[in-house]
C-alpha cells in the first residue's frame, strides 16, 4: 500500500513538473503573439500537404488498395492526431542527445523534479498544434461521410484508439530518444519510427507486404494506433487473418510500450556518465 502511494505521488509530481515547465515556455511564446500565429499557420500549411498528396492520387483512382478516400482520411486523421499530440506532449525529448553532448543534462538531474518530465516539456511549443488541428479536420470530415454502422464497440474504439495511439507514439518518442545515451546519432532512427511510422499508417495495410504488416503488429506496434481498430470500425477484412481480439488490443499494446520505454529510460540513466567523468 505504501509503495503504491509512493508511486502515485511520484507520478503526480512528474505531471506537475511537466505542467510547470510547459507553462513557462508557453508564457515565453505568447509574449510574441504575432510570431506565434504566423508559425502556427505555417505549421498548418506544411502538414496539410500530406493530405493534398492523397487528394491528388484520388484524382486518378477511386480506390487505393480497396480503400476509399474517406477511409484513408480516417487513417490519416487518426495517425496524424496521435502523432501530433505525442509530439506536443513529449516531442522535445529528442533533444536528449544534444544535452548529453553539451553536459546540460546534468543540470536537469540535480533539480528537484523528474528529469524525464523536464526533458519532455523543454521548449514546449504550442505551434506544434498545427499537425493535430489539421488531422482533426480531416478526421471529422471522414467520419461525416463514411457509411459506418455505429455500434457501441465501434463508438468506443474511436476515442480509445486516439488515446492509446498517442500513448504508443509518446512511448516510441521516449524509447527512441533513450538510445542516444549509447548512440548519439539515434535521433534519425527515432524520427523514422515516429514520423515515418505515422506516414506508413496513413495508408491501408492492403498495399503493403504481409511481412511489413506483421512487423508493425508484432515488432514496433504501430498497427495498434489505427490499422487494427480501423478494421473493426470500417468493417474491413484483416489481411493477416489475426483473431478479432487484436482489433481491441490497443490498450495492451500501449501499456507494453510504456513499460518498455520506462525500462529503456532507467537503463539509460544507469549507463549515463556526466561530462565530468
């Protein structure tokens, strides 16, 4: 009981630490409001180009891998929203390698706040809202035009996949960043798993080789962000023929990702040696 209360108190303090650091950077950002809104508009325009590519593709076809534009809009909106929220909340963690090289990680380690919370909130920027806002617009559009027969489980799966997908991408951000404790150039590998992974699941699984689809189910679990839940929501057949339970397993995948990221972070801290050593 005491151990549970201690862990709960540590989690609350970590969240509060993140909030305080993020609030500090938000106040700094909003001191230059015109610059903020211009950067937000630029972010919205840049992220919209991905969906423009899909629109151009569908000028020449009405199906991609057997999926319609509205169905791809659902995949695009869910993956973009999950990645955008994860980037907003913990995206700054990819600067870990820079802090290790410059020795400024030591400053975070001696502060009376969890280092991971500080690192995730460092240089928090509301301009990162551009991606999730644009993804929400596409997702809402797709949901209004899709002929989905809404049942209780399908209704529940939409918010569930958004929460679990955000957690999965957040864990990948953190887990990928911890590789920089041992390999300083791991940032690009992390980007390939986050931004590259989000681009992968913009598209239907039917256009990829089954080996690749299996890799994002049993390897890096990106399929649980939207592919597997979408099969149930959109009433699509599973190209791998997996049990139906996999379509509801996003919470389990998210929990395993969090445990793996936490273990990697602890291992990285144990292996870390300050610049004075």
